[in-house]
C-alpha cells in the first residue's frame, strides 16, 4: 500500500489529469453539439411546420365538419320531403283506386238500368246482385255506397214490376189465342176419333178402347201433335219462367203465386159469359165458348206440367171443360 505521503506529493499531477480529462470531455461535447446542431434546428423547423399544418388541417376539419353538418341537415330535409312525397303519392294512389271503384259502381248501376230498358230482366237482377254483394263492399266508407244501397230495394221492385208487366202482356196474348188454340185442339181431337174409328173398323178388338186410353195412345203415337208448338201456333213460356225465377230470387214467390192465380181467375171469369144463346141455328156461340174454354184449359194444364208448384190443382180443375179435354201436351 502506497504511503500517504507519497500520494500527497502527487496531488498536483492528479488535479492536472482531471483538468485535462474535463477539457477533453468539454471538447468532445462541443464537437457532438456542433455536429447535431443543424439536424436539431432542422427538426425544430420541421416540428414548427408540422404544427402549422396541424393547425391548418384542424381548421379544414372544422370547415368540413360544418359542411357535413349542413349537408346532413339538407339531406334530412330532403328525406323528410321524400317521405312526405311518398305519403302524398300513397294518398293519390288510394284516391285514384277509390275513384275507380266508385266509377265501377256507377257503371254497373247504369248498366242495370240499361238492361231494364232492353227488357233483359234476369241479367239486370244478376248485375244488381253483383253490385250489392261485391262492388258496394269495396266502397262502404263512401257516401255513394249508402246512396246506391238505399236504391237497391227500389231497383228490385222496378225489376219485379217490369217482368210482371211482361208476364201480364204474355197472359193477355195467351187469352187472345185461347179460342184458336181450342179450335186446333178440338180439330185434332176429331182427327184422333176418326183414326180410332178406322182402326176399330179394321180391328174390332180396338173398338173396346176409348179415346186417350193406353191402347189408343200407343196406336196413335205416330200421329203425335204438339198443340203448343206447331206450324199454326207457337206458345213460348219464357216470360212465365223468367218472371217465376226473378220472383223466386227476390223471395217473393208467395206474392207471385197469388198475383198469377188472381190474373188467371179474372181471365177465366171473363171467359165464361153470364148467359149464352143455345138456340142459334149453327150453335156458333156455344162452339166458340167451348173452343175458348178448351184453349184456356190446355194452357193451364201445360203450365201445371211445367211448373207444378205454381198453382193448386184444385184451382185449375174447376174449369168446366177440363173434363172434356185430355189432350197430351
């Protein structure tokens, strides 16, 4: 171990060494600082420029944000306008459909009156049923539906009255042709009697069978003659069937039966005069009466065969001459 005295004697050297070491380090630090100073200054300048750019970018971002907000508000207004426009369009479409439905109702209502004017009563009734049960249900919230619905009973009544008027015209024509129909019937009855007599003369066994018996009908079937549809006369029952069907559809069958029976009863009463001359030379009055009664009875029987429930058989059978006629229709 060195002696303290020897170390103490070297103190000046130590201090000198330390001073030199410090100078070297200062020089080294100064060299380092001089070397990096320019880069430091450059970095500081870059930082300043970046800061300026950041401030400018922040301002631009703020401007852009304001622009976006303005665009968003404008877009919101446009979207609101679009929603309102769609709502208006929907209202317009609904109104247009409602108008079309109402126009269809009016068209069908006018068609019903046109069909009535053309006397197409059944088609008018079908159109009225379609109007009431189909088309009116689609416009029940509109006043026009209530107006037309209230007019339905009146239209049904008009159809019933129109078809009944046609039926009365038909019944009048039937009454007018009753005598001619009876004349044809009696004429062909005489022909059948003649043929029956001729067959009986040829085959006496056939003489045991009366007119209208099964054997006579079979023997004479090749001479079958339709009294209501022939070259001289055609009786069309279409007006009766149409009137019957319409009143049945309207639920007025009882009323129709009553009116029809009353009309035929009045015609029958007009048919039979209060008095008749039986002493005229040719018996024309009685002959004409028998022809009219025969024609009337034929129509009644034919009607009963076509529409069994229309009248009571008792009501029809009270005609005096029905027992004299048993012609097959």
